[in-house]
C-alpha cells in the first residue's frame, strides 16, 4: 500500500497557466508514484516529486521562484520524516537547482534542523551541489511590474501584507509540496518555495519551519501553501498532525486545519495531508489548490486546480 499527494500552490491561477499547472502536478505525482510502485521510500518519492516541480518554471520553487523586493531569489525548503520526527530545512538559499535535496541533506548529514543564508550556501558547496541560476525572464518582468506598482502606492504598504495579498492575489504564486506513505508505512512531507513576491531580503516564510509549512509524525504528514505569515502564526501542519493523532483521517485533518485558520486569522491557506493508514486529504480557503494524488488502489492519478 502506498499513497502520494502533491500541491503546486494555492490561490489565483491565471487562465493561460491552467494547462501547465495541471500538467506540472500530474508529472510530479507520477514521478513520485514511480518510486513508490517500485518499492522505493517515501523520502525518495517526495524528493523526486518536488524536484520535478522545482524544475518547472510554472511553479514558485527552484527555477521560476519569485523575486524579493531587491530582485534576488531566496528559496526555502524542508523535509520531515514522520516515524522519527526528523526534520531538515534550508532558508534564504540562492543559486541552486533543488533546495529540497539540500533540505534532505541537512536532515541526513548534519545534527541540525535548519540552515540559513550564507551557512546553507556553504553547506551546498561542501555537498558538491553545482551553482544554478533560478531566475527566469518571466519572473524578472513580473518583478519589475509589481515593484513599480508597489512604489506607485497601488499595492498598499508593507505592514499590510495581508491586505496587499487579498487585493493582488497574483502576488501569491505556487509553492510546491508533496506528502507520501510507502510500503513500509513511513510518512514523509516536503515543501519548497521562492516565498512571496517583493518579500524583504531575509524574510523567512512558513515552508522551512516545523509545524508551519511542513510537518510529519507517526500519525501522518502535511505540507501547506498560502501566505507564510499566516501558516507560522497558526502552525497549520502541526495542527493537521495533531488532528490525526486524535483519530481524524487525512481529509478530516486537512479540512479541520484550514477551518482553524479561517476561524482565527483568516489568511489564505491550502494543505495536503496523508495519514498513516494511507488515505489522502486536501483543503483550501481560496477556491483553488493545484493538486494531484494517486494511491496503490487507483489506476490513474486524480488532478485538480
Ligand atoms: N507559503 C510560502 C511562503 O509564504 O513563503
């Protein structure tokens, strides 16, 4: 028995990007499934599924990440292994192709949980990871446009980040994530992102923080997407895992965790979940969550946006 679910971000998807988004999450889940089907681990499946989306400029992760206010790409990624509560993450990483692979190396090759900025960069160099420029021309053009509008005052003030995102949902692009359970019953969750457009240099989002953007326990795992500041304040993935510990299945935990966000601070949120019995769940409060999932009981993945 195995299951895997992936997401490609929450919020508005421009009509011209719908086809590429559907194709992207489908390719990612099929890549993850190929690992699980062959008896591979959920760790390998999650890493591969996320790597596929990091290579796809449709998504805001790896190549195609959004730019900071200063025009840089600073990426965050994390991986969580449920049975051991192990967690590895990087934040503010630049110029590499697969931040999710580096996050996994933090978990497997160091005694730490989270490496940031220059230290994460040095660790990547030590691990022999080659430099890669993740900035695409499309993102550079969007950055110029958004920055200009922001400086003209169209987009509100920085302290009003929530209002800014509500007014301009196009600022929020697709973080990516995957959660899987393998034949051994091990649940792993992973998430990777460029963050949010026009973020200040050094801003850390929810993705690399345990219990915020990414979490897994012996009861299940979860990866979230949305405005990171909201996920950090509500610990949405830890909440979903707690719901599973109390007996809810993956869908109940996903719906309950998003309701909790709605009933408290109401920021944009989406989540994917797998429980230790292999069922999958997903929920969001924006009406749109690019996702795909497949289990050993299914002939074909289900895909939705
Ligand atoms: N959820 C991605 C971020 O806010 O960084």
